[in-house]
């Protein structure tokens, strides 16, 4: 009867019941029921305007919080500074001071988890465990943080920690551990957003430093519009920035602008190059020159300026550039040769750059070179080699999570397909590539349109298939998830593309919900699922909540059984 009293008093709300149940280790069901009644009497006397459901949860939270030891209360409040989860290392760095010893943080975290105030996301062997507060609990903890006067201090520590993390990650995005670091930044994206908002709001250089450090991540993972907004905001922020910091930011935002088909890219990169030259930084100048060259090529810019840059690049490549800078300068020269249809020279330059990238473990540099080689092979009519190169690149880029360049691979394979007489396959690949462009905020640049002969080839496919069949294939392509599109691209024409169309799913699940469920059934955490599907852990959890409601379960284990029984894998 005492248990029934507790459940009735909590209106059957799962979170409230879980918080109460966590206390059965030290209190009887009758004691819990009596104490809850006292919390509700206090709440009714102070908060009369809230909805009954809100009052229930609030009273349970007040009661549960009141039973915590002082150090647990302090850490619980401080953890609210994190958005969408955190690691033990982050909690120790940000929260472990002023009354809480760093060495005690782990123990307190697990005590909070035992009391159902904290969720522990288990990860695979060798990966860091992540913790998170449910959003309702986080809001309550944030109120406690405001009340104890530590909100500003913790906001500053949080921003400083994630600035260090991003600046440590930035150089690694071009090395052999690229995929690991991209995954780390994606898992922490919401925290990085919070840190950016805080740092830019405070003024000074920390905000622009953080935006600079995230520039390549935003590009590789297809967050172009968001990255552009943060960088623009940083550049426009009040206060003086050092010329070096400003030059770097202009280079990052200029690079993103290229793939947004924005002519401002050339202006931004010209200014970046000018500043680097004034600073006497030869390495940075060479990189900015390469970026500007890419902009002029992709956006069909001033040809005379392009010729000048190519001449400068030829001089620089014979100088004392480091291997990484030289490899990227060579990618510009290779692309310029490709545009001129000097395929042999483009191949030679790409292979020279590729050798350097391989020595450095620069996966992005290797991807750029491989794609240029694929385009050169297609231009020479060697479609089998072109297809093999695009497919090789697609596998690597998909694993890296580089959505912008995955789209370029789909375009290249579509071009090969139409050249080999497969208009339906080409249409499916091009339609999937368009969906990816929309998801990433990128657009077809003049170079891509002209070099792929995109409009002419699209019209050719439409003519060969007939209007109705073309539109039907295009719609099917647009319905494919990114993973389905990549699987189809890598299987060539051996599998009927109709099998990739939307399938009938049990319980009214959507394709995305089925994808999330399949990965959860394999034991992946929300962060890991997000990394694979290019969505945030918060979005993963929203999909899982929807799955639970449709399927009629309340746990991952039960959902996994449902997936197994219905062949969702």
C-alpha cells in the first residue's frame, strides 16, 4: 500500500518514480511516501500557479535534492553547465575546485547516478564513458547553480575547457586520428555551441579563437551554415583582434563560403592573404594563397588573378615550405591543371601531393588528391579507374563523417554511370547528392556545374529515361538516407535500386527511427549513433523516445528485442 501511495502521489510519472525508488536503499516505502507528502505540502504553499504535473516533478526534485550531501549538491548544480552530456575528464576540469577535490569528482558522479539524478551512457571498450542530466533535471540543477552564485564562474571554466579541447583537436583533423577527433567534436558539439555563446558574449579573443579551431570540423561534418554564422559573429564582435587571429578567421570563413557558392569567398580570402603577407608568415600565406586559388577556380573568378596566383604558387613550391603546406599548395595547382584539361599534369601534381599527405597521415589531403585523380581519369575516358577512385574515396570519407565530400563522390559516380549508359543509376546518385547538399548547406559551384557538365548530363538522363521515370527515380533518391545512398553507390548497378526505396516498417516507425533503433539494438550509445548518422545525441534520444511510444516499451533492452523480432537491423 505504501508503494501504491508513492505512485499515486507522483501521478505515475516515470522520472519522479525513479527518483523516489532510488531512495529505497535507505528509506522504507512508507517513509518515502510520508516525506513526499511533506514536500507537496511545502510546494503547494509556495508555487500555486504551476500545473499539477509540474508541481509533482518539482516536489520530487526538491525532496531528492534535499537528501544529498553538501558536496553532491554542489557538483549536481555545477554539472548543469554542460549541454547534452560530458566526460569524466570534463567534469573534473570544470567542476573540480572550490570545495570539490578533482579526485572526488568520479566518486560523486557515480553516487548521483545511483540516485537516478545522472544518466551513465556506457560505451565500447577503450572509449570514454559519458554522463548526462535529463533535460528536466538539468533545468532544476541550473536553478540551484544560479542560487548559489556560481553560474558565471562555471560558465567561464566551461568555455575555457572546450577552447582547450578544440585547439588540441584542430591540428589532429588532418592526421591519422582524424575520425576519432571528428567524433569527439561531434559528441561535444552542443557544449562547444554553449562555450562559443559564452565566450563571444564576454568579448576578448577567446570566442574567435574557438570559432577558428572549429573551422575544419564545421566544413568536414557539413555544418557550413552554422560555422559561417559563428565565424561571422566572431569577426564582428566588439574589441580588437590580433591581425593573426583575424587572418585565420577570414581564411576559415572564406573556405566555407566557397562551398556555399558565395562570391564573397574571394574577398575574404584576399584579405586573409594580405594580412598573412604583412605578418611575414610564409607558411600561412601559402595556405591562404591555395585557398584563394580554390575560390577562383570553384567560383569562376578573375582569370588574370588566377594566373598570378599560379605563378606565385610555382615559386613558393620551390622554397622552404613544410610538407603539409606544400601538399595543400599542390592540390590547388593540380585542380588548376584539371580545369584546363591538362590531365597528365593534374595527375602528376596530385600524386606528388598524395605522397606528402601519406607521409603525414593527412586523410583530408589524401581524399582531395584521390578525387582529383578520379576526375582526371573520367576526363580521359577511363571510367573503370574513375569509378574505383571515387568508390575508394567514398568509403574513407563516409567513415570520417565528411558529408560535403561524400556528396562530391556521389556526383562523380553519377557522372561515370551516365557515361557508361546507366541513366537511372546516375539519377539516383545525383538525387542523393542533392539531399546531402541541402543537409549540409552546400551548393553546386560554377566549377562543379561546368566540370561535371551537370545540367547537360541531367538533361541527358531525363531524355533517356522519359519524364515520368526520371521524376520517380529522383523522388526515390531523395527519400534515401545518407547510409542507403552510400551503400547503393558502392554496390554499383548489381542491386535493384528499388530495394532502397522506403520500406514498410512495423508500428509506424519512420526510416530514421528504424535506423536509430537498429544501432541502439547493437548496443551503441546515443553519442555513437549520432556520430554514425550525423545527428546530435539529443536528436537520437528524441527518436528513441518516439520509438518507445510507438512500440510500447520503456527501455533500450525491450526496444532491442522488438528490433530482433521484426528484423530491424
